[in-house]
């Protein structure tokens, strides 16, 4: 089982997501254990404050180092041993290969940022992998954490109903996924490609491979 710890200022924002769909079922089956930890619980301030203004001036607030250090040290005292991911736009871009890499781990810690970011001593003084889910800025790290948890969980054995599903999806190989269809065969003048109802599995595979190649080439050339 993979255990994922998430350090966040807003654990309630992830509750519904973690209990729904494939992820919710994976948790029920004991395939993944996701533990939410409120960073404010590790503040020594009587108001549970975790942020302050940056030295040297500038807009916004930064997350202070002490609550983060205290939280990680508490987790370590409870037996945490694993990879640590710090969510930041400046980090390594998260992709399917990274998700596959993380799915082989036993435990992961994800630190969600907020405000203008982190006091740099959090990065300097601890061992973090800085991770980004894309070249844009979010209001907080929780959506990014949700993306990572979902992408990694669906790669765990038993998380999906069909064990071959992860192999067929986009980015599992070098190409995007081929188009797929279901009932009805005719809908508003649009038909399911004849090859898919032919029963000829060799031709179906050939068609799917070709369509996947076309979709990939179109995306790489900047098409919509």
C-alpha cells in the first residue's frame, strides 16, 4: 500500500475529492492511504499563524519555516520515511513518467504552498523535490496535490477495474490515446467507425495505433 501525507493549510478543500470516484474506492480497498495534516497545528503562535511578510519588502506573505520543520519532524518521529514533494511553479514538471516513478514508492509527503510561497530556508534546510504541474500559478497547492494523488493512485495495482486500463491511456507510451466510442452506433448523423464493429481485432488494433499516431502528431504540431 502507498501512503501519501499532505501538509496543507486547507485540508477541508481535499476531503470531497479524496472520497470520490476511483480514488475513494482505492482508499476503501486499502490500495492507498491519504493522510491530511493541517500545517496550522504545528504553529507555536497562539492564533495558529503560519505566514509573515517578506524581509526586504514586497507584496504578499510567505509561509514561515518553523511550522513546516515542526510538521516534518513530527512525521519522522511517527516513522515517516519517504520522498518529499514541495509544490512550486519553479519545480520539475509533473508528467506520466513522474507519476509512474512515484507509484513504486511506499510513502510520499506533499507540501502545499500558499500566499507568495515559502521562506527559502524550507527549501535550503530540508530535502525536497520541487514539483510543478504546469507553467501557471494557482492560489494554493491543493489542486496540484490532487492532480498528483490522482495520477499516481490510478497506476497502483488494483486501483482500476481493468488492469490493462493504464496501459491503454494517453501518455502511457509515446502516443496519445486513440478516439473511443460507445452506444448508440448512430448519433445526430455521426457514426461509429465501421472497423470498430467489424470484430476484426487485428484491424481494430491497426486503426487504433494509426489514430493515436495522428492525434500525437497533431498535438505536437500545435493543432487543436
